[in-house]
């Protein structure tokens, strides 16, 4: 097992607007639940798929959380497990954050080792306007996603 310091890195992307708050809200809940847990870092990033790399030290598990727009029903939770050896063959996605997560992972893979366990949690957004309120479907998925992430094998969360 790797040192306790690098058990997991959880990165939430987003903004303070509408359903785009999803990643940040999950991270806030995780920071509260995991505040005394060594080896787990939960951070918020805003407009770039590479902001997280500055705080990266190869963990056992890497988890990303963000709002997505794929055409699915608003509030749908997308959960993907990414294989580091295969993820770079996926088609690049358009991102409102500038450099997207696919490009960010490619950059990270070029400069350091990626963990064997990489997960992505994305909620299908309903609205992303100037309001400070997320939709009820997104708020429900914040709760569900937080519980699922806390059950992750590397977090060893007892609650």
C-alpha cells in the first residue's frame, strides 16, 4: 500500500452557477465528512481540466466530479471507471472549462504516473444560469454521489 498521504485525490469542477455547482457541492460535503481523514484530499477547481495537476501526487485513486451536458435526462448520474491505458483513446469532449478533463489526464500521464483506479461522476445539468440555486435533481445527486464516493475502497470511510 502507498503511504497514507496519497490514498485518494477527489477533484470537483464547477462554478457557483445553477447545476454547475454539482462538483463543488460534492467536494464541500466530502471535505466535511473527511476532514480528519489522512491520505485523502478533496479539492475544487473551476475553469480548467488541468488545475488539479498542481496538487497531484500519484494517489491510489483519482476521482473527478462535474456537471455534464450529454443530452440525457437532467439529473441523470453518469458514473464511469476509466482505465489509464485506454482513456486516451476516447474522443475528446468539448468543455466550458477551457482544457477538458481528457486533455488534463493526457498531460498528467505525460509527466507522472496515473493510478489504476480513476472514476468520474457527472450529473446531467438542467440549467446553468446566473442563479445561485441548483435544480432539485442535481441536489439529490449531490447526496447520492457523496455517499457513493465515501464508500469507495480507498477512502475507508466508516460512516
